[in-house]
């Protein structure tokens, strides 16, 4: 009876005793009435359960772990819009400091107090900005020389990230790609130069190829391009897509020349939310000097005590990620970043070695140069196998892992591979659990009652290191 209803019954009712929990979630229309916040929270939270937990997602390059203080700091800035610089000038200052730090990591020759760069929602926006700048510089030179500027092109390997296809389509630029093959698993420099002409706005080598984990040889490209430009009279520049490698090379291979130490490298983009170790929503692009950033792309503010250049395709953006990046720089320092990246590299190399020792697999590269790698089925094994890597992906997903299987780019698209990306948050024990699950899956596919030779070899190596496992 309504008269007997407790006045605080709705407040006292347990979340899972409410009518909303026995009703379907809204799919097409906004609900007519209100829902208690704790119930609404639980309904949304429940929707996330039947999916891979972020740290077990080895498909993504995006950061899935930050410490409690970083998370707290970012949560406290969730209501701050970075673009409102007059209201939040200190965020703009921290953004400028981040650009300075990144530019110096990449050996910028620029002497200005504030280096020339921009923040983006991700490395995709950063790539777009680098591409637009190269296009506008090329167009201005063509117009000044009285030459047509209606047929620009861009050259890079076929292992490009999809943002470059988007960029070329949106700005009506011809994308000329160099195919990969077993002889040339990274950008073939000679083939790239053969695709260039007076309409080439830039060549884009990749540091940390999404498809393979390898690095294009930027130094070799720069040397060859220097000779090419002298011979032809062109001044084709380089934009380095360092979405992953931009935060790996400076810490683990600082002597390698791929950055602004090279003559024709005029801009570099990276992803702060990948190996920059920040949660999703952050990219960076830096130019070698202010003269390489077309004026029509930028505007300056001077109310921060100095002139800071602001550039971007997007307008409103969260400030939280900028604070997270600056926190990481302060908290970790050079040594902290180096330790984390080395741990990721070591765990990736460990998995690479273990998978390479399994007789059914063949790793794509002999060594790991970034914390990710790919492998395929051994050709001889594949001929008699009754399963594919897509089956292995599905089997691992049952254990919570997301390890993607996919076909390679044009010219080698018949090759099916799997990829593991090791990020901060992936421990050695987690790697061992993954390898055990791979062994279990292979045995299940082969219908074996006894361990495979691959597992026995793997476990023998582990016992020698003091690790013992049971089936």
C-alpha cells in the first residue's frame, strides 16, 4: 500500500533492487524521467564490462596506465578548456614548456625562448598540421615563381597510418606510396626519390611504423635527398611521423640521427598519448624554426610574458592532457622516461624471442627497435595448419587479451600477421601469462594432449631462469 511506503524508500533501495536494473537501457530516445546518479553510473559502468580491460589491450598504442597523482591532476582539470588562454594562462605556459622540452629532446637548432610547435588532440592532428605547413610552403614558392600549384603530391611508404590518407584526400594532395617487401621492410629511399618531382611537398619517413614496429632510415633518406635536391634544384623537405618513435629514440638511442640534426628535417610530429605516457587526447608537432611555419597557420599572444605561437585545426580541447604531459616531464625526468621505455623494450624483446622460438611462428624482424613487433605463421607450418592467426586472436580474446591479426599493406597483403604493443603497465608476469595462453591456444588448435615442443622449449628456458610453471 502507498500509505505504508517508507518516505525514503527510493533512497534506501539498493542499486540492483531498482526498476532500472530490470529494464532495458535506453537505445533510441532519452528517458522521460530522471534516474538516481548511483543507478545511472552503474548502468553505464556495466556496459563496459564485456570488453577487453585496457591494460590487456595489446593492439592499442595508447597509454592505458598513469599513476594516481597524474590521474588525480588530470581529473581536476577536466573542466578546463585549453583554448581559453585568457582565463587559463598558466595552462598555455605549461603547454609552451612542453613544446620546448620536446623540441630540445629532438635537438632543435631554434634559439628562440619559445620553440615553434603546437599541441593537438592526437598525433593525427599533429600530422595534419605538419602536412598543411609543408603544402602551404610549397604553394607559396610555386606562386612566387609563377608556376602552377594545382597538383601537389606527398611521398611515403605504403605502411602509412590512415591519417595521411585522410590528409591527402581532404587537401586534394596525391599520395604516392613506396611498397614494402621482404627485401625492403622499411622505406626504400631510392624508390621514394624516384616518385618525387617539382610538385612534391614533402617526404614522410616513419619512426615506429604502425604495421611492423620498425623505423624508416631517416638519416639515409636525408643524405640521399640532399644530393637529389642539389641535382634537381628542388628543396623537398622531410616531415618525420614519429608518433611512436618520438618518445623512444631520444631516451634509448640518443646518438641516432633522425631528428632536427638532419638538414632536410623541417618538422616532426609525435603522440603524447602513446609513448609520451599520457592518457588519450594528446599530440605534438614541432618545426625546426619559426620560418617553416606559414604565417596563415598561426597567431600569437603576448599576455603570458612572452610571445607564444598558437596553431591548431581543432579549437576547444581539454587541458587535462597537457597537465598530464608536464607532470610526467617533472615526475619522471629523463632517467624516469628512459627506465620505463627500456622496460617496455625489454619485455617486448622477451616476447619476441619466445614467440620466435615457437616452431609454428616466424617473427618479421630479427630485432626489436620499438616496444612492438609482428609475427606470422611459419610458411611450412601454415600449409598444413587448420587454423589461422585470426583464430588465435579470437582465442586470446576469450582470456581477455586483445592481440590483433591483420593483413600487411599492398604488395604483401597476402601475409597475415599479429602484433603486440608493449606499453607502460605491461609487466614480465603479464607477458608470461600471455605466452602461456598462446601456447594453450596452439595446443588446443592442434588437438594435442601433451605439451608442444614450443612450450617445452619455452618452459625449459624459464626453469633455467628460476621460473617454474605447471600445465
